[in-house]
C-alpha cells in the first residue's frame, strides 16, 4: 500500500515534469539533460517525499497515537511503527543521495550517463539545491540509524523531530527562497510541508495499523482526527500565502503554474471533505465499536491515493517556472524579502508591521492555548493567578512585537536593531513567559488518564519533565553555557555572517534566543516544576552571572574595529545606512547597558525583599499610600 502511494506520487510528478520541460528550459537557458533526469528527478523527489512522510507519520504514531507499556517500553504497535519509520527514513536518505546526481545533471544540462561520481561530488558544493539534497541525505541517514536503537517511548518524540528536520534543507531552497517576499514564501512553505507531512504521514501510519488489526485503533484515530484538522487549517492558510507571493490572481488560469495551484487547491478541498467524513462516520463507528475498522479503511485508502496525487502535483509545481514578476526587486528585497527605503523611526517601530509566520504565529497560538487552559480551570471552579495570566500574555505580545513589527523588520538590516531584538527575546520575553507558569497550568488543567487507559497529554508533559534530557538541560551550568553560546557566538564574524545572510539561520537564531533565555529563567525562577530546586542564593548568583555575559559581550562588540556582517549589510544597498561601524558600536553599548540595568534591577528587587521583613522584625509597619 505504501509503495502504491509512492508510485502514484512519482508518476504524477514525472508526467508534470515532462510536460513543463520546454518552459523550464526556455526560462533557465539550459540544455535538455535527457529522459533519465527529466523523469527520474521528479519521480524520485515525489517518491522520496512520500518516504519522508511515512517515516514522520510512523514516528508520530509511536510517540503520540498509541500508548507504550506501563514501564515506558514501546509495545508491539509502537515498536513496529518505529521500525517502519527507520526503513522509510533510509529510503528517504537514498532518494536524496540519488537526487544530488540528478540535480547536477539537471542544472548542467549534461545527461546523467555522462557524469562521473567525481563530477557529481565536485559540483555538489556549487549549487544550493544539490548541497541541500546532500544535507538531507545525511540527516535522514542519521535518523534512520538512530531509530534502530530506540526501544523506549521517551525517545520517539526526538525521532519525530529528527524526521521533520530532514524537510528543512530543501524547503529553504528553490522558488520560495529567492526574489521578493521570500521570507513569507519560505516560512509558509515550511509550515505547509510540516503540516502536510504530519497529516499524510499520520494517515498512512494509521491506515497500516488498521490494516494489520493493531490495538488501540479507536484511540489512535480519535487523536489523529484532531491533529489532522489543525494540519488542514495550517496547510490551507500557508498554501494560499505561498501562492499569493508567487503569482497574481489574474494569471491563475493563464499559466501552467497557476493551473497546478488550482489542482493543489482542489486536492486539498477533496482531502478536507474526506477528513470531514472521517469525523462523521469512521471515528464515530470506532467509538461505538473499536473493532469496526471498515469505514476507516474505506475512506483512508481513498485519502491516501489523493495525497499521492497532491504530492506529485506539488513536486511538479516545484519544477514549473512561475510567471515573471512585473518589476525587478531591489537588492534589499532579494536579500530580505522586503524593502527598507527609509531609516527607522520610533513611530515606525510601532506602525510598520510584517507578520512573522513562524514566531508571530507561535505567539498567537501560545496565547490562545494558555487562555484555553485558564478557561478550562474556570469552568471547573479552580482559581488561577491573574498575575500569571497577565505575565504570559504580555510575553506573547512582546514576542509578536519583537519579530513582526518594524523592530523585527529592521533587525535583519541593522546591528543595533538586532541587538535590541536579541535582548527582548533572550531576557524580557523568557522572563515573562516563565512567570506565567505554563507547565503548572498544563498539569493542573489537563486531566490525568484513567487507570489502565492510554496516557494522554498530561502524561506526556509529566514524562518530558522526568526525562534525562530535562534533568541535563536544567543543570545550572548547562543552562548558563547554552545562554553564553548564544551571547558570545554572535560576536564571531563568521557565525554572525551566516546568521544574518541565510534566512534559515536567521530563524534558527531567533529560536535559539527564545530557547536559551527560557531555559535559564526556568532554572533560576523556581516557578515551574523542575527535577531540582536550587537554593535562592544560588539562583540569584546564577542570574547575575548570566546577565553579566551581556555586559562583557556588549563591550567586546563596541570595541571591535571590524564590522560584523559587513558584506551582507553592504549588499542591501540602503543609502541611509552607510556608517556600519557606528551602528555596531551603538548596538554593543545597548547590549552592555541593558545587561547592567538588568543586573541592577535584580539587586534592587532583592534589596526591597530583604528590607520588608527587617522592618516588620523591628516593629516598623511598612507605609502605604491611599
């Protein structure tokens, strides 16, 4: 069955690739590389992506759709799913490796039979797409090998994350990574691929499980139904955004690219209808009788075939040149995805907005999930601190502002703005979010599974807290070291150059800021449940030591004679931003001053906390204002 879906996807993609070959050669000016490359490139990419979806879906299945044994060891269904995921990941790695050679043939116009392994190896570093396929092959191979050793449930979420990571290298190359609005195009494509892989992969895993009569089919189907609904919404929104920045509505019916988009939309609508039927019939049938698998199998087989066609169309779309843009983008638009014609102003920081699809969406979703948890507690009559709710919401708003406002836009083009955003995302936002106590809220709002029932979200959260990785990360010196790597790493010219010039590295940098800061404040705050609780004096000392790193790093940057990221900043050709060294020194001063102020704030708070008890001990009541 899985081979059939891959075959449908591969044949569809190969047929579309052959149909659009002449248009692609006309736009690129390359020679025809021959039928092996023309058909093989599209077929292998589609088949490989199906293999990636199978791997991701089976890792998802083992991690969250079926329960492990009582001691945390995978039961037979989870074990089978992990092994199928390992084989699928190995197939994905082999397809990606073959696509390196086929891509070299495609971009050079040389038939595959005329290329030697040495030719392929030497050319792989010269083309962004071939390098991406090589990286994908390595990552998929690592995940495949790692999955062979997994026997416990606690490691399966990491296999799922590893499978999703294999999608990233190729996603940040191609049509979406170039030209105007490529930031929106790339981010929307990442969301689209991840949501589609979870949906399609989870469906295929559920279908295989039902076909072999596995246990807990009713539980797995119910859990997957909710996930599929969220993935459908994410795919719909991200797909429309990605198409909107690539083609005008007026060209939708007048170009091959537009017709393929229409075909993708039709496939998505069809998948949505089938998903609705699942919720109305197959899920309900399983709830009434856990052995009633026929409605599920009937709908899922048709859905799997439609997914194969959709993947083939998507791969064919990637081989099709989009309609030409009416005007040439500016250097800033090419590099950033948007133009910055004027110098930043204080008002512009609040009035200019470009929504960040990754972190802006994360901020909104985090706020909604938190409020849903508070609402659930309120319905049960359980109180929850308004102060913690306010802290969490302010943290989410600050995160949204730092990444999606004018501040987030100018961050990509100016070191001083980059420094401000780094401070907000590493200190301010994490401190506010940790004070919201989201883990405590989750453990309080989520109901525990019934005795003998499959573990649910509350057990997953508790399992994550008790895991060896969490114990390692919450070691004080580990948290401090992770923060210091982020603070001092960007003082290295080569590291900063990559973090600013590559979109994927830029997004990873923002994620690292949030992770390192949140980890540190979770360790020192004592608010969240943790494997260990540090004495207050140690927490204060660690906080001051961590904040002092910003002071030292800021002084180091302000003292530099060279400009970090100079080549990239010059390539933007912003006529209002020419004194790069002065801006960098300003950024260094901002970092060092802010670090010092944060340390002073901690000291003042501690002093006030100590004075209060001393006054009461001396019989002096603290004064209050009316």
